[in-house]
C-alpha cells in the first residue's frame, strides 16, 4: 500500500473518531492539542487504532502522551505531556508498533 493511501485511510479513521470535528488533519496534526483526545478518550483512540492497523502498543505509555481526565488548568501548567502526531501513527503502522522509538522520528 502506498504511503498516501495509508495516510488517507488513517485521516478518515481520525475524522470518524472525532465525530466530524472541524479541523484539517495532516501528518503534523497533534492528537491531543489539535484533535482534543485526552485521558480515557486518548487511550480508547490508541487502542482502537492499534486493533484496526495491527500495531503493537505494549510499550506505549498513555500517561506520557495524554493528560489525565481529572486535570485542572493549574495541573496543565505543572505537567507537560509529549506531543503525539498523526505522523507518529503513520510511522507506527509501517513499523507495526507504537513506542518511544517510533514517536518523533
């Protein structure tokens, strides 16, 4: 499968999961900051993504990339999570796994 068709499929999956959220999704789109997935919703998205695209997530640590649901604005300033982008999910599909070795490459 060509990269474009995998990306198109991944973008379609993300649009479906955002329930029509009005944003242009590209490889640089951030899963939490741009698409609004956080806490349990972020975990659910990654689990669904892993199942659909046959991506291993054994070494993916949700708390590194998603804020907890119960965070207040005070906590958001105190705690920083790493950025997870659509590009990282695309690379994970190619590698068959999503972990720190894949993210940010």
